[in-house]
C-alpha cells in the first residue's frame, strides 16, 4: 500500500504524465522513426456504415477516405489546411508539445467509465482546444473531448494493440458529449512506414 501511494505521489506534474503517456505508446524514439502510417477499418454511423482508410506522412500530410454506399468521400491536406492540422499530426499533441507551441494543464483526475484518468487540458498553437484523458495505470489515452463548430464531441479509445512496437486503439466510439455514441470506428489493419507517394495527398 505504501508503495502504491508513493508511486502516485511521484506523478504530480504535466511533464510526468506526458512522458509516461509517450512511453506507454512505444517511446519517443520509436514514435520518431514513424515516417508514414496507414489505417484501414470499418466506420459505422447512426444510419450508415462503410470503409475507412486514412494515410499520414510527415510533415503534416493526411488523406482520409470514407466510402459509404459505394461512394468515396475524400479529404486531403499537404500540411496547408489549418483546420486539418491537428488531425494530420499523427504523433498527437503530447509529443514535443512545447516545441509545437501547445500548452498543457494537468487538471487532476476524473473517472472515465470504470477507470481513473489524468485530465490534460490542451491549448494548441492553431487555436484548437481539447481535453485528453490518460489512464492513470496504463497511461494510454482513454478519451478525447473537443469542440467542433458549436458542439462538443467526445471519443473513447479501447482495444489497444501493439503494431511494430507502437500501441494503437483499434476501437474508437464518438459522439456528442453526454449523448450515446453515434460513430464507431473499428480498425482492421495498421501499417507503420508503408511507402506512400506525395501525390496521394494532393487535392482530388
């Protein structure tokens, strides 16, 4: 019991929690070796379902394709679309957060389901504000909360699996805050450092 209390007391600062969260994902060195990423899976919406493929490439490139009823819907950025900057940063806002110009406040702990989590209030350089909830035991992200337009959305992350030394949540449930989730993403495959041509990120 004394050891448990001592361990909890050691985690008192933002940088402590951030460092442990990065280590839980695979460590800074491993994260930095990731140059590209491709995730493939299924997406279920309130009234429809389909396939999802998202590709990333440093620095700040992203291509997202959702196929519903056989019709593809594509969004891309080569790093020049401000409203997609946060999504295109597949490192996430915790990695090198000071160098990126992000500010993080540790706002205590909060329950997420049956887990206790550290609540990180993040003010990003691009003006986006979000709250990340990091599991107090595993230090993996349990929940994200942020404003999109006039609404506050939240996403829950679960079914973490290791791929090439990095941890990924294979199930993501999202929806309006305080309401039942109306979007579920279930990953089928994660590829780390696949070859991706720059032309993939040009505007279709």
